[in-house]
C-alpha cells in the first residue's frame, strides 16, 4: 500500500476527530498525538448486519437474522442469505455469519433450489476468499491458520521483489494438501478446490502447479522456481507438468 502512494501510520489508533466551526471534520489526532489535517474520515471497523429495521418484527434476530441449515428463518417461507444471515448452528470450523461474496452466492443458489422444489442445505465447501488491494491479488484456499497446527507442515515461497508469495500448508505425515495463501499470483479456484476435494498430496499440487495459475496472459510465471525451492527443501524430485486443459477442465 505504501508503494502505491498510501501514507500509512503503523502501531497507532484514531484518538480524536476535530471539527471546524461548521461542524465539519478538519483534522484527526492519532494516539501518538500526531495531528493530521483532512477533509474526510473513512472508518472501517468491521462488518455488522444492518438489521435494526427488523427488530420489531417476528423474525428471530441476534447479531444477524437467525437461520437454520436451509437458510430458513423462524417465519415460514422467509429466508435470509448473505451478510445478514446468522446460522443458529454453524458448520464445523465455520463462522456463524459468513460475510464474503462467494458464500453469499452459494446461499443464493441454495435458496433458489429450495424455493423451486429441491430442498437443499447450505454446503459452502472448502473455505475460499479472494481480495484485491490496488493491483495485488490475495487469495486463500482451504485452511491456512496464522500459526501451524499440530501435525501440519508448510512451504513458503516469496519473490525477491517482495510482492508475490505462496504459502502452502499440508499434513506432515499423510502429505495431504490442506490449504494455500497466495499473494500477487492469481490461482484458478476450480483447480485448488479439486485438489482439496480429492485429498491430493502436496506433491501432486506442486506437480500440477501450472494448471492452477490464473494470471492474465503475458504475466511472468514462477512455477518452475517455486517447485525447485520445494524440491530443495523437501528433498523431493518433482518435475512440474505442462499446463493441461484436460486436467483443468476435470477431464484428465
Ligand atoms: C469494502 C469491502 C470489501 C470487500 N471485499 C471483499 C472481498 O475481497 N472478497 C469477498 O469475498 N468479499 C468481500 N466483501 C464482502 C462482500 O462484498 C459481501 O459479503 C457481499 O457483497 C454480501 O452480499 P449481500 O447480497 O449479502 O449484501 P450486499 O452486497 O451488501 O447487498 C445488500 C443490498 O441491500 C440493500 N439494502 C440495504 N437495506 C435495504 C433496505 N432496507 N431496503 C432495500 N434494500 C436495502 C443495499 O443497498 C445493498 O444493495 C467486501 C465488502 C466490503 C464492504
């Protein structure tokens, strides 16, 4: 963000917003005491469902609108999906409110099936998220905790420019691929999802890494370098397979 022109302050918080004589913001004061002149303040403290207008209705609400696994509320034929839905019993390892676009989309598809006569429970599949800061992509697939859990191992590659990296987590004994965080390199969702679905080993993920790359054409690619580092560290001898559309489309 700094390299893209954002003037950041680290290890500090907003202490005060100062207004001018017309009640409009003119400056903010940081907890360090630093005063910064400004004409606009944007606060992003997190997401909370905006459901106040439903508080006096018969709908059951807590932090969000309470739903069961079929996204049904406590009122017949009333469903809740997306950022405002709160699961009464969240699925294992998942949050009670899931505020990302792909889960919202799956919830929509699920309710559409239900109201068309095919009653479906919400099944979000493997955790996934993608975001973009300026031109830098960030994606996460499966389970990558901030600290390695017992029995887990990891492999980390970073480009020397410091704006691209990949962090793979796998099971130490079975070598099962558990998750990936990637920054600056865009990955094809279907390919990673299939690896997670099929309990692929980390070696298989490495071998087929070229299939997973979803950067636009003419971007530099780094799969050979990434796998070379993996081979060195893990004492393996994997050669990266050429990209195969048959495999990418799930037919190979
Ligand atoms: C800054 C930001 C960045 C994000 N980045 C990512 C990301 O990188 N990846 C990701 O997966 N997710 C991201 N999200 C989350 C993602 O955008 C949401 O999870 C998703 O949009 C939720 O969809 P939704 O349909 O539930 O709600 P929304 O998209 O919020 O749609 C709700 C709609 O209801 C309307 N509305 C509200 N009240 C009323 C009312 N009383 N009457 C009628 N209409 C009303 C609103 O105007 C809005 O159009 C981001 C969100 C924000 C705010």
